[in-house]
C-alpha cells in the first residue's frame, strides 16, 4: 500500500468507527424501536465514505444530532363514536430536522402507528425532502386510529379532535403536515377546517394535499405514483430498458399504487396485479384501473370485489403472495417491510429486472441486500417516492404566491424533479465509490445538503 492508500484506509476506518459508535448509542437510547433503527442503519451504512471525506461532520456531531429528533409530541385524541361511546387514540408528531425548511411530512392513521413508526418515517423524510431540492425539513405524524369501517362523521370528529391539539405545533413556516396511509383529501379537509376555526385565519400553506377548491395543487393526488414511475423510467432508460411491453406488479391499491399503475399503463406496461391488506387480484389482461378507483377512491371496499366485475381475474386472500407473480418490474407501494429476504429471492428467481419502491421502506435490510447483490435495478424509496412531497412543496409555493399552476405545469415540474433526483443520486454514488448504487447515492445526496446546512447553522 502506498502512503495515499494508507491515509485513505485510516480515514475510512475512523469514519466506520464513528458510524458504528453513533448507531450503537442510537440502539441503546431507542430500544424496541425496530423500524426507526432499521431506517437509521440503512442510512448510516451508506455514509461511511462521506465521513471519511468530511471529518468536520464528525467533529460537529452531525450524525449524533441527526438521529435525535428536534422534538417528539404525543397527545390524547378523545372522540365520540356513532354509538355515543368515548374513544381515545394517541396522536403523534415528530419534528425531526428543520435545517432545510419547515418540518414537512404526512400524517398516517393506522392501528400500527407508534413512536417507532413515526420516527422511522420522519427520519426518512429528512433525506427524501432534501433530495427534492425544495426548501423543506423532515417530520411525520399520525395516530393509531383505524379509519377502516368508520363513518364519515366519526372520521370528521376524530380529525377535529386531533387538530385541537396539533394546531399549536404547526404553521405554514413551522411544520406542514399532509397525507399518508389513512389520510387523504377528505381527512385533510376536516383537519384544515378545524385549524382555520381555531386560528381564525385562512393559512392555506399549513397543510398540503388540500382539495382544489381551497388551495390544493393539481397533480398532488397523482404525484407519488407518477413520480415513482418517472424515476424508474430514468433508471430503465440508462440500461436500454422500458416500461413499454413489460409486465408490472404493484402492491397496494391506495393513492400511491393507483397512480403508479396509471402512469405505468400510460407508458405501455401491463399491470397484472395489485393488492390490499387482505389479499391481491391477478388479472393477466391488465388491471382495470377504473374498477380499482371505484372500489378504493370512491368507496371503501375491499379489493376482492374486483373479481365481481372481472370474472376472469383471480383473487388470492393472502396479500404477501402477490410477489410470487412473475414480473419484469415490481413496484411495492403498500407499506413498510412488505418484502422480506425470502420474497426478494423469489422476485429475483422469477426474473424481475427492476424494483421501484413507492411505499416507505417496503423492503427489509436483508431484502435490499438480495437486490443489491443481484443484477437487477433497484430504486430506493427515499428517491423513488419523493414525488409526493415534492409536489406538496409546490403546493406550498403556490399557496404563498396566491397562484395556481395548471396540471401540465405541475406534472412537468414533477417530472424534472424526479429526473434530477435520479441524476444527483447516480452522481453521488459515483463520487463516493459505489457507482450505480442508487441506495447509497440517494442517501448520500440527501444527507450532504442537510449536513451542509447544519454545519452553516451551528450546533443547535
Ligand atoms: N406521506 C408522503 C411521503 O411519505 C407525503 C408527505 C407530504 O406530502 O408532506 O412522502
């Protein structure tokens, strides 16, 4: 080894030791927060080459400060159900990092929501939001409230009670929530109404994902799904591949899935399967999106009702089995950890060529390892699903300028943002010694901007 190589080696070793030390103390401080620790592990492992090049980041405790949220707020959400019974849920908002702008990230209403889930989502949001190039920090929130089977008035009363506490923690320049699983434009409407009532001012930019009548942005509904497909398209193009003529499987049937299916179909792919938390449908002629939209967007029906309208399609009542369907492109758009190591191996064995993560953290660390070690293309969540929050930032920009852009204008901006995220992630991967590795590249590109801003703003 020459002197240069020895110096480099020792810098890498110092960086590795630093990362290991910070991860161990994060584990110790947050026992049992498995999802949060998983998200931290995935990021920090990518950052070793960055710390080797930037010892000042270690000196100024960038990572120690990043893994500790600015604040975590939990609160009681009492509401009265349709039978007159008092119900109590727990509300959360984690304000993780505001180096780049006001905290920004969705609200998730799902029984699985706990501190670990909101912290993993909030942590990822820091880097995802940085990748969009928009001036937004990272946050997330939600509740263990289960919207399934609730009446419209129950949803409204719950949202009002949730906002009766949340309002004091948010604001257009402070923290701007939006939707996530279980929270779409209906819930955002009720939340916005209550915020406006309490504050007594019309602050459009306090929430995104609003209805078009009162400050919402065109193309926000489509943004996450479309963005995922735009990103995957860039990745495929680089290898001479295309959506056109390919077979695609998309898990989930919510907002992200529906618009990923729509854009993939517009690009000439055949989407043969989609799912919900009960099971999945397989339609070899291509999923009929109008039916899925009717069931899931207009109503709150289960995906098994699809086969009533399409008797040639099959329904299998185990959603995890969707990944046994052979496909060229797999778009996991349902939820965290839906793809484990065994599932990843099945996908690879069945000849999948590309994975595009539309959901947040849909693959376990072991599954990601399988993808990275095989020959397939892998588009990681923070980059591939950043289109939703990117258009949320465009919604904020329109609100503060008191203007509204056309669908095509917003869609064109979204497309450019997704292309930029792809280019910047590829560039960072190449610059830091892992060419082609979009996981490392997007983590590094997202991190570098946040770290630069944190350095500039001092130890706070
Ligand atoms: N929940 C979405 C996400 O995971 C969107 C957040 C937002 O628009 O603020 O990025």
